[in-house]
C-alpha cells in the first residue's frame, strides 16, 4: 500500500512539474535570449508545438504601435549591447516584432493576414462555407472569400528576398511528377498505333519521346503565372 501511495503521489506531482511557474512541459519558459531564434527547442514535438503557439497567439493582434516601437527599439539596443532587459522582456519583444512585421521588408502585416490572425479572421469564411443547403451564388461567394483570404495571407507572408524561387521549384516538381508516374511506360514501352487505330507494336523509343515532350510542357506551363508577377509587383509596390 505504501508503494502504491508513493507511485500515485509521483504521478500527481508530474503535471505540476511539467507546468510549473518556470517551465512548460519541462522547457524553461524564458531561456537565455537568442536573437532571431525560437524560444523553445525545435528538436522535439513539444518544442515545435510551443513555438507555433507563440506564432499564432492572437493576443499580438491587440498590440499598439507604441508597444511595437518599444519592442523593436529594445531588440536594436540588445543587438548593440546596450539593452538592460530581462530574458522575458526580450522574448516578448521578439514575439511582438515577428508577429507584426514582415521579416524581409520590415513592413507591418495587416491583422487579417498575419499568422496570429488566420483563425480569428478565417472562421468567418469557414462558417460561410459550412452553411447547410447553400445556393450556387452563396457557395461561389464563400469559396471566393476563402481563396482570397488564403491568397492574401500567402502574399503578406511571402519570401520577399527570393521572388523567382517558385518558378524553378514548380517546374522541377511537375517534371519529376511526370517521370515518376510514367516510369513503367519508360521501362516497358507504349503501344504505337496506325492512322486507322490499329496497334502495330510496343515501343520504348516512343515512350521516351512522349515522356520527354510531356515533361517539357509541364516545365514551361507555370512560366506565365510564376514569372510575370515577380517582374510586375516591384513596380506596383
């Protein structure tokens, strides 16, 4: 009975240890500050989970301009080595800055398009899409609203330093997709037909030519969509 009591006491004490005033799931709430680094270790699931709780924390939506400027100034002072602040103050300042300002441009991201605003503002369109028995106009409207919001979030949080990366990435992925999906035809060949539709044989050469042509088409199809915007947007901005 004594053994059972001690085991029970140990299990009862474990949650308190994991969620003490100084730790969360065994991690320090405010470890020694590291500029531009996550507050929690990213090698474990719980560390990554806590990190993304910081990223999507909706409380940052209510940050005033004055508080934002103070946070930015504090981090600049820390970088210069003249900041007199605790680790907690530095981590909170970095959280505010990263939640509101774009990391590449330094511009403020509008609240509906921040990561912290995705759920508070996105639930409206999700609710609209889940309405029972919607009419066609209603369905089209809410789908348009949802995709517009997603597009704005993606643009507001884009990588502004490497505008042309999506083009080669998409072209390469599309090309590899064709090769992977048609690998069996490359090995065994494809049927060759006469003009009348009669099969005259199976050819590996024809398969290679067909896959090559399709791969080239897939590689160049995204060019208008992914090359024009990076060239035009700098003039519009």
